């Protein structure tokens, strides 16, 4: 039961303790997810939604996995307040059948709901340059903030990987940054481009105190641990505001620069697979969500407007009117 640490202030209504049989099924499901390599955040989400669904099942009178049937599963799905949960419930029911907790696969009863893909927040190259140049490098932590910002804007590194970056991941001799991404666990090799290298060296040589810490980016007040993801978000927000850029509903964190970099690369005709590898994505289709329309490129595919003739031409010229 090691995963059942729940935040009671975030759970939906109808969420209550399960009987031992339902609790055991959920625990097995979470263990199976762990064996398959799911991240801890995904395990926690499966725990929350699984518990919520089984609570709804209990409210229909279903007290054990073997008592599931089409009627009570369907009724429980109707109680679900968020359509976002449905795909997770479908996966859970499929597992319950494959693990022989139920006599039928009831996942087909769950209504289909396709999660809409949000349009990514994208900043233009001109805006990003203004944001980078807005950082005052003469402040007590300006060189640190500038180096952090460039890692996000120039290389698209996630804020979590910047926050936990260690000296072992920096290879100044070969001009490489070697990361094991926290989100995916996948190793990625990035070029330490000249501007990034210069910013890192300036921070390390002129600003970072000689504390015995393996982390690159440190807080400037005790305890001198590595900076947090929240601190990186604050760095980005401050730089955007200082640059006088209107976010206009766009996100104001490091991930927005990741989206901007991906969109820019795609619009420069760099193949999807190359962009995917550069950003360290494991999903083959992940880059498609970053694609933004490049109006200038679309002009090359515009069809010529046909010349109006006959009655339509007369109508446009005012020589013929509808009666």
C-alpha cells in the first residue's frame, strides 16, 4: 500500500475508503504500473482516479471486483464528474479483466473522450531575444538567471532538468550537455552552443560561490541548495515583464520556450524526427502538438484566384442584381 498517500483537499466528491477487495485490486494495478516503468506522478494519478471510480462503483452497490457488470460500471461512469478521467478508467478496467479480477472486459462500456490538444504557447524569435537581453547581469544573481534562461530558450531544456543540473552533466571540453531527463528517464545529448557556454562560464567563474555542492545553479541565501522549479518560473516571468512583452494569455514558464523552439525548428523545415530527438521526446507524435502555422510558408502553396466571368462577374461589377 506504499502508494496510497492522498491529498484530501484535491480529491473529488464521493471519494471514500474502499473495502479490502477493491483496495487490493487498486494496489495490484498500481504495482503493475510501477513494473512497467510509470513515473511516480503517473502512479499517483492512477491511484486517485482508480480510487474515485471504485468509490463510485461502491455507491451503485458493487462491493467486489467479481460483482462488476455492465449496469453498475455504466452507472459509475455516469457519476464521473470529469471526462478527463474516462481514458484512465478504461485502462483500469482493461487491467482488471486481464488480471482475471472480472469475468468480462468492461472497458468498452466507458464512453470515448478524446482529450483536446491545447495550442502551445509560442514566443517569436524577436520576443525571446528581448526577454534574454532584459536580464540584468550585474545583479547578485543576474549571471545565474541569464544562464538558466539561455538553457531554456536556446536548448529547450525542461525547468526540472535545469534545476537539478549537476557538474557531471557539463562537458566543457567537448561542448556538450549530457542529461538524463527526469520526466522520461531518457538520456539526451545537447550541444553546448557558444552563447550558452559563455553564460555558464561567466556564472561559474564570477558569481557562483565555491560551495561543496554537485549542483550547478544554487540559491543565493541559506540553505545553499539547488534552485527550485518555482524559482526558474519566477526568473522567466520577471524577464518577460522586464522586456515589456505582453504574454497575451501565453504561459510564462520555461516550457513556453521549449514550445517556441520546437515550433521554430519545424517552421524552418527541420524534420519532425530531428526535432523530437533534440527535445528528448519519447512519443513519436509529440512534436505535432508544437507545430504552428507559418503564414509566409503557406503563401507558397496559395492557389491563384480564378477570374470571375458571366453572371458572377456582372454581379461583382454592379451590372446585375438579385431580384
